[in-house]
């Protein structure tokens, strides 16, 4: 009799666990630009990051049963991208200061992340678009950059998997921006 109750209890617990679905996920951005040019000279920059939409939810994930939950970034997203930009500029040899005449503005125009399934394939899809503008009074630089990633997965992504995927996406967009030859020319020419 005891064994029967134990088995029934275990079955009920496993059913409840299976029905609960995935938990909402919140992602800290910590992108890292792995390679940038080291500049012989550069103008100092003041750095601003803008996230006009202020939308924290960037998408959703679902399990095989269709239980869908939101995926969000933290409300520190501007600070997180600012830190990545400052670290990257430092590695390039660019001085940054809130008193600099030249202003670099990074605008996060779009960030989305979805877990899609057509019944056979399950896939993560992410898109990030940024624009970058630098102005020093007489000269102006502008660039737009986009990273898109798709990855086939076997199961619902964990929060760690989601974090890695989105950070790779952000790292790629920032890599494109800071390695843009027009941007490096702008920085070097202003120092002369």
C-alpha cells in the first residue's frame, strides 16, 4: 500500500513539474568585442548610449507544450552597453571623458529574441540593430550595424543559454561598429 502511494506521489510530482513550463528569463548584457584596431592617435570621446524604446521585454521562449514566457533585458541595459563601449575604446587607445568635445552616441535601435518551432525544428532567432554617431563640431561620422543569429536547439533554452546567445549577438553588432574603417579614420583624423 505504501509503495502504491509513493509511486502515485512521484507520478503527480513529475506531472506537475512537467506542466509548470519554463520560467521567465532576465538577461544582463555583457558584450565583449574580441578584436579592435589599436590606434596610433585619436580624439578623446564622450560616450552616450540611447535605448529609445525602453522596452525591457525583447521576446519569448516556449517549451514543447507551448508554454510561453517572456525574455527581458534588465533596466540597466544602457549602463551595460556603455561599459562595453568604454572598455572597447580603451583597448583601441581612445581616451574617454565626460568633458571631451567629441561626442559618440550609440543607439540601440532594435533587439529581439525568439524561440521558434515548426513542430520538427526548434530554433533561436535573434536580431540586434545599432547606430553609431560621432560629432566633434566640424566633422561627423555615422554608421548602422546589424547582427542576426539563428541556432537550432534540441530543448527550451536555459537562462544561461539565452544570456550567451544575446551577448554573442550584442558582441557581434559592437564588433562591426568599432571595427568600421570609417570610424577609425574619423578618430585618427580628428587628432591631427
